[in-house]
C-alpha cells in the first residue's frame, strides 16, 4: 500500500502544474541597478509563474496606456481601442483593462484602503492584480479581498521603501522589482506583456517632496532598464512635469490635450 501511495504521489508531481514545477527547479538570482550597490536577491515566484507568466507577450505589436493618478491624467482623452493599465484610484473614474493595487495604504492616501469598495468592485476588461510581498505580507490588500474582487496575486520583493531599486525582466518567474511606486510594477508588467508602444499618462511624480525625489530616481532607473532590455519598445510620456521631462530625455515626450494626442490605432 505504501509503495502504491508513493507511486501515486510521484505521478501527481509529474503531471502537476508545469509552471510551478519549473519554478521549483530554478535558482535564486540577484539583480542590481548598474553602477550602484542597490540590489535585489530574487527567489523564484510560484505566484507569478501561475498568474503573470500566461501574459508574456500577450500584447505584442499593440499599444497600451499606463494611467497613473496625477492631476494631468484627466486632461487627455483616451481612445476606446487602447489597452489600458491603471493604478489603485484610477477607478471609478476610468474603466481599465488591467488594474493594479500593490499596497494597502491607509484611508485618505492613494492605496487600496483609500477607495476599497470601488477597487474591489471594479470590473476590468482583462484582469485585476493585487500585490503580495513575502517580506511584508500585510502590506498589500488582504486575502479575503483578493477572492471577493476576483483579483489575482502578483508578487514583488524588497523592503517597502521609496529608495530606487532594480527592476526585473523575467517577472513571470521571479518577483517584480522596485518598491517606490506601483507605476513601476505596472511598467514591468506592460513590458513583459509585449506592448510595442506605451503611453504614460498622469504619472506626475508623487504628492510629497521626498516621494518626488525618489520617484524621479526610479524613473531614471526605469529609463535605463527599458533601453537595455526592451530597446524596441517606445515609451511616450504625456504631459510630463518639468522635472520628469528634464530627467527622461531618453523617452519621447508629448504635450497637449487634443483627441489625437494618444493614438492606439
């Protein structure tokens, strides 16, 4: 009987979740911001193998719009044919195809708690993702809300901080990098999903001076990350703030509010 049970157990392992099986065979790796000592040690992520890997290159040759929550967001008309990726409080004012809520935050802030009912109740065109960090398991939306909201977990790593951190290319098998703003988590997903062109709208750099400085530093990291890992992806900053504009000359920049400014056809 025992030998039969062992054989059955082996059989289940062999025919089980192939993504999870692959992850367990992978090794820990380290990624760093070039020319700095800012690094992340990455453990393979079964969560992302299950929930993110299926989206790899799903949007090849398509145009996406990354919607942040800054005041310039609502100045720009977004054509209905665009694939939209929104953060936290983008709902209920906007319908989005993807919605990302990485931090629980606090009431009155910009995280999930600020607009819990609207974020949980939002119906996305494609998928809703709620963040999880094994180093800070209570930082993201709670598990009961994940089920209620019909969201999927998405794993990121690093101690929550606004300091610049490395970004990660293989987010389908490892946790997402960066920890200064959900915009960079969403950016990593959009790049992994294969968008050919990505408009960035309403990403005005945070609400406080300290946050602003670190967001700017992380944008510089992101610019180098895109140049090195996704040289054929076009990033277009729409109505960037003067400080963001000055730091990110490697990205194309657009200004105005005409209906033709964002073109996804």
